[in-house]
C-alpha cells in the first residue's frame, strides 16, 4: 500500500497565504471585474462599484462588454454601459 500522508502534513508543505484583497465578497467581485475587463489600474473603482451599486446592473454591463468583440478599452465601455443602464432604471416608472 502506498504511503498515506496526513492532510495536515500536505497543507503545511503548501504555503497557503491569505489574499488580503479578498476579505469580503464585494472585494472578490470587484477584483474579478478588474480581471475580466483587463483593467487592474482601476481595481479600487470596481471594488467600490461592487460595494455600492446594484449587482444586476454591474453584471448586465459586464456581460455586454465581454460579448463585444471589438471592445479595445473594456473599462471605458463598462462605465459607459453602466451609466446607460442607470439612466434607463431612473426612467422606469415606480422606481
């Protein structure tokens, strides 16, 4: 039978470090947005948006940008689309 190692030994060999940029869910989502949009320079902006804005709007804008094949500046397109979606939401009666 093969040598069986304890799980604690295996985990101690790996240097598992905590990612300090992801202690809350909105931080993880903001970091993921920055990676998806290839815009690490504005990572803090995406984290702020993930914390304060409606997640449905963010996800709709993200999907629109990622489905656009000719998008060169994805961050700019994302912010424009988010602004358009917010304008549409304001125009809807009852909100």
